[in-house]
C-alpha cells in the first residue's frame, strides 16, 4: 500500500460541538452504549443463521446485498454488472469479486458524509480491525483482510450474532415462504433468537408482478381455495398462525399508500372476484389493498401480531434496470403521502382498541408534524416507527425527533429498528441511533427542558425497552 490515510472513529462523533451539550451526551451515551441490540424489523437472510456457513468474500458480504452502496455507484456511471450484482434471471456477469471490490474502493470517496460511510467505516474499524481508509491503494489489503477473516469460525453468522450482542433479530418472509430456515434454526439448538415477520404483499397487491402465481401457491400451501374470498381470508389466518409459531410477533405491509377501506362483506367479495378474474382497474387494485389493510388489522386484533405499514415508496422507478436486475436494486424513490384521511376507515374500526397495535412509517418527512405525530399522540393503538430508509441518517433522525416530540412525545414512538439486509452494519446503525438520541436529549437537558436522570431513562427506553415492548418481544 502507498499513500495510506488512517481510519479512526472519533469518540464524540455525532455529539454537539457545544462543550456543555457534548459532556451531557457522553454521560447519556455511557448508559446505553453496551445495551443488547433489539432488531425487530429487517431483511437479513435466515439461511445465514440456519446453515451458519462462512460468508464467501468481502464483495459478496458487503457490496452485493447492499442497495444503499451500489445505487450510489450506479448514479456515477458504474454498471451493476461491473459489481457482480445478480440479474433477475439468476445469471451474473463473469466478474472477479476482487475486481468488483477494487471498483468500489476507487469510488469510496462518493460516500463521504453519507450514512453508508459511517456504517461501513464502523464495520471496517470495529469488526475487521482495519486502521487505514478504504481507497484504491488499500483495496487489496481490505479484500484480503476481510475475506480471510470470513473463513474463520469467529466470523460465521452465529458467532457474529453473539459478538454483536444481538438479543433478537426479525427477518421478513412472504406468504408463500416455507419458513424452513426458521425451523432449521429452531431444530439446531442454537440459542440465538431469530424470528420471522409476515409480509403478505405478493398476495394483497393485485399489481404485484407475482400476484397470480403467488395466489395459486398460497392456496397450495394452505389447502384453501384462495380464489374464493372466504378461503382467501382463511389462508391468511393459517399462514399468520404458522409464522407466529416460528416466532413472528409482527406483520409488515409495503403498500404504495396507507389508504384503508371498510367495505361490507358483499362489496369486499365482489371486489375480490374482480381482482381474481383479472378485471380489476387501477382504482380497484388500490381499493383492494386498502381493504386488505383493514382485514389485516382485524386479524391482528384476533391473533395479537403487531401491524406495520411502510408506505410511500415508488418501487423500481428505473424500468430498464428492473427488467434486467429485478427488485431492490436502488431505484426506489419516496412519494408524497397522506395519513389522516387514508387511515380513517381503519381507525374508525380499530383505532381505539388497546389490544391492537399499529406502527406507522413514512418516507415523506412533511407528514411527521402534520399527520403522524398528532395521530400517534391521540390514538392508543398507534405508534411511530423511526426515521426510515432515505431518512435513516443523523439529520433525518434529528428531524424526526424535532417534529414529533411536541405532539407524540418519546413514548408513542418505538425506538429504533435497522431495517437492513446488511448484517454487519447492524451494530453501526444502532450505535448511530443511540448517539443521535443522546445528542438530542443532551440539548433538552442543557436547555433545562428535562433533568439528566430523566434523559438517561429516555435514552435507555429508546434503545432497548420501547422496541421490545412495541413488538411484543
């Protein structure tokens, strides 16, 4: 290597430059830095923990699965084929993973100041004990160091799970998933707690590209006639029970909008018949998604699964990229979203039910103070999920706290969840959230809006108690 620059993690990162606030933040952070990680919503692969096989190399672990990373590279003209990203048909360009890593390293300056830079540098420094910055000169050093480490038992998935002090992690599976990996984890006798979450989007969204095939498979798995309304609802109940048996405490719904509906039985059945027959208009598709959110709420009241709604994302905006590479390739974009009118049909039915729990997320920050905080600050069933996806950054987390505190307080929020596919970034993401919350609380203490002992309790609750409580973990 030549021209090496040191890689350091400053102890006061993300704390205020003001010395009074910084000192308070340090003390608050000391209370939460070592708490176990509760990861109640995410997208890690359960097969990692079931098989406990070593990760292949630095590229396969840190670059290929992380759309936060390769979307930035793509925006600067780096093709996904050059990075070895799998195509939609299962094929891949014949790219040496070392060369793909070199491409990444040469472009690492693109991430300066971004959350990805913080997360990755945390991983490099804390997990792999690297002490020089990643760039074109250190690329091979990084690749060799990381890849060699991954072949050791200390870097297998279960060992890293334990090293990261993860108390529980939730994965996300679809309605036709066999859950075999979760069963294998359970049968293995390993003590790590990995639970699933039920995401039925492929069979609740008529515009999902897999809807017809998924609906047929849904029927085969459950033994129900999923082309009839009553059988379709029974199939959902069966699958929810099977997911709960594999540890699920939540469902997740990634609809384009948070629209809900409360149709009578006849109208719901007629709508479903149009959907199944392929006669549904775009308005019908939206109405069906809206009705299914209310149906899922009804089922949650019965079986106790916590309901999450992740709306407001225009997925796969880049048509050419989607046709070649498929889903989750960094071309998803935030949309303006409205909640007050959209949720009213569901809330009219279930909003006052203390045994029903609905966690709301948004990609539209303008809704924090206008819609979400006032809703969560009133309805006993509603809670706010943390700043998500494009806003999962120090600035976004700070804005979330500023705009929701007055109407919702801290205790109508659910702490932090990392919502990631990038397993090694989980400690880094939780560390960032804890630091930002401590910095925010330190400001309140310095302004005499809260005593420091109260702030310490809030910091602990946000980092640990609230996510466990909200997700019934």
